[in-house]
C-alpha cells in the first residue's frame, strides 16, 4: 500500500520534469500468477516502446 | 514547528530563469521534519532540475547543500566562500531561512523554493495542522490548551458561533470546531467556569497588527568591548 503511493508520487515527479509518469508502474502479482505476469510484462513493454527511449539519453 | 511545502516545479523553473549554476540549499530543522526542504528533498529537487533543464535544452548545474539551520548566522556562515561560484541560491528553508541567507549574503540572490505555510504539528504521518499564529499574547490557559486564534476560523474569543454544527466548522466538514474542542476539554478538566468569563477584545498590537516584532533580552545581549555598548 505504501509502496503503491510512493510509486504514484514518483510518477508525479516524472510528469513535472516532462518525462512520462507512465514510465513507472507497480502491480501486485503472486508467484502463482504466471499468465498475468507475462501479460503485464508484455503490456508494459509495449507501453514503453510507444513512449520511446528516455529523451534524457538523446539530449 | 514551522510547516511549509515545496513550490511547484514550474514555478521554481520560472524563478530560476536563465541561471545555469544553482546551489540548492536545504535546512535541517523544521522543513526537514515536514518533508519540504531537508536533505532528501534537496536531492530529489536537484535531480528534477537537472533533468528538466536538460530536456528544455539548457542544462543547469545544480549543487546540493543542507545546513542544520538557515535561520542562524553560525550555521550559514560556512557557505560564504562557496556562493561566488553560483548564479543563484535556491533555498528550501522556510521564509526565515531564505531571508537569513539574503541578509547575511547581500550580493548573492537567494530565491524561495518553499511556501512557508503555518506553525503547526504533525497530526499524523503525512498530515500537518496549524496550531499557533504567534499572536504574542497566549490565552491557552483560559481555553483548555486549545487555541481559538489559530484553530477557530473566526478567531473568536467567546465561541462557538452559530456555524458550529455537530462539532464541525461551517467552512469545511474536515475542520473541527475549535470551540467545541475547547468546551469538551474544559468539561473534562472541570474548568468550564473559565469559559463563562467574557473575554475582552484581544490586544492585536502584540500580534502582526503592531508591525514587525522584536524581542530584546538585555541579559543575553553581548556587550561590545570596544564601545561598552
């Protein structure tokens, strides 16, 4: 619960900087939820690919 | 303690303008406790400034320092030799510390990174509430240890008013009625008789209405050995 709020805070910090807050996310997945984990990683990878590399690396 | 909160990053960026070398100065006392301007917040804001300025194409060089108290000369004097290296100092201290820096180092511009908000208490983790307005004439002995000046929306000395409903102030359902709190505690303490005495109008000249205030303790003032004054 606390970690989730802190991740939300970090996302806000990134938004303020001008980086996309969606670059950081948190999910609760148990070790028995293999399919959901795979789906989450796939979705995250797609989202990050859409966002592109960090503009800080390019400048 | 003094409670404040950091200014929004957009406002800070605007204040910094064209500055390229910035000293971000935190304070180790009140603003550390309220998570507005301590060493940790200095580190986070410095990183934000570096990244934001780089993204905007004018990378800022941001150095970090946190002193124990920006409101006392002996704690900020060690910064003196470093200040010439910077275009500007961004202070995360309260308004007292920021003014302390400007007063002690008049040739250096020290900008505010924090909005100083009130004198208060950490009611629980992550929540701060106002408790004192430094009115200069404390009446807590009469009001069961609960301040109507800081906590009653109307600053009533003889409350409550008609806007008190079910123990809550009419301005906001999250604001308890100070006079309800006062009455309840006085009843528990058996001091309700003090509340039945009508309080006369307050002498506000001891508060901000009397202008900037000053305390001089002759027994503590150091005597100049040269002049004897």
